[in-house]
C-alpha cells in the first residue's frame, strides 16, 4: 500500500486553503502540496506538476473536490490518464470518485465537464459585461494612459536617431518605438 498524498488549490492569493488542508490532513495525507493559482489550465501550476511527478504506483492522490484538480475537462482527463498510467488512485473527498471502477471513471469526467462549462459561462458573462461597459459613455475600460511622449519619439526619429537609440533614451523597448512610429 502506497502513500496518501494531498493536493489543495484555490484560485487567488486572497483565498484561504485552511478548510482543504484540514480535510486532507484528517484523511491521513502524508504530504500535502498546495498552491494559489487558477485551475483553468495546467500552466503555472508548479505544485501540481511536483505532485504528479512525486506519486508512485500504489499511491493515492487525494483532493477535496474534483475542480481543485482541474477546471478544464481536457486537463482533468489528461491528469486522470497520467495517474492511471502510473498506477495511482484518485480519491475525491466531497464526491464519490473512485478511478479504479468503471462507474467511478464515468463520474470522474462528469464534474470536470460541469467545471469547464461553469468556467466558460463565467468568461462569457465577463466579456458581455466588458462589452456593455465599453458601449457606455462613462466607459471604465479605456486602457492605461500612455506614459510615453509620442511627439518626443517622433522628433528623435526625424532628427536621425535609430530605434535602439530612441529606446535607450526613452527607457522603453525597441518594439514600443516601432509601434509608436507606426501610428
């Protein structure tokens, strides 16, 4: 029998992991990996990568809810396949997931599909809200005010300075110089 290893995740720095950590410790997890990062993709999830590398055949990966592991169905399926390939069981404390049975594998994918749907609906509502705000006269989405004096950049160019020299003088990137000169 292998180790029971826990993984706890919240989406942002101001959120608290205490409830998940208490549940994982009560379950007997010998190690608990934790992070505060979005679950919509596996990028930037260093602790998840570490735990997936750490677990061995016979181990059990334990999470409180399936959406703590992934909020995208493809990511969830890939993580499940990676665990299965290594011979690692997945236990979800608040949901009846047991990846060693056909019914458990079916149930494993259902909450993931709902989590992905919820993420996509939230993103769609956010984009609708931004579009509505942009259409209003008092549009809060005007972008950051320019901190670069465009006229000064143009004068330097007219006076024969190259993009690198302008960038150094203005303490901006050459790409910014090119972008400003295109306008």
